[in-house]
């Protein structure tokens, strides 16, 4: 998938977690239950956010664009070895889909900056 630099102008919702996205965008969960996000009003409402996918040997950061109809993966990157190991340690090496922690977010923001 594409480089994160291709998405540097995209508005990223850094507070969106995978479980918040499911709650917010599924028909039965269309509410602002934590009051962190506005309720979804139409198919035109969407969020761009990152998740960390740990089902494979190497954790991957995935940029997701979600609306009430679909979740589309825009880009993905394997985490660097040290960062991936730290992240896996922080989640007890459990398989799953997680929001990026502070270190992963910092790394993702660096990946989105234009290269000099």
C-alpha cells in the first residue's frame, strides 16, 4: 500500500480507537457514548485513524478510513523491530487490533512528514 507521505494532508482522528469506531459507525451504535465524537448523521461522515494490527508475527500500523458502510485500509507499515517489540510487550503479546500508543503515534507522524 501507499506511503504515509501520500496522506500527510489527511485529517487524522488520533483519539479514535478501533472499538470507538465500531460503536460509532455501526448502525446500532450510532451514538456519542463518550461524548468524544459527534454522532454519525450520514454516509458522508467518516473518520481517518490508525490501528496497530498484532495478528501477524510483525505488528503493522494501518491507516483506516471508516464510514457507516465500510472500513477501508488506505496504507500499512510494519513497525520497526524495537518499536514493535515494545508495543507487543505493552499489550501482553496478545493478538488483536489496538490504537497506537504514544511512541507509535510519534513514529507515524514522522512517517507522514515530507522527506527532506
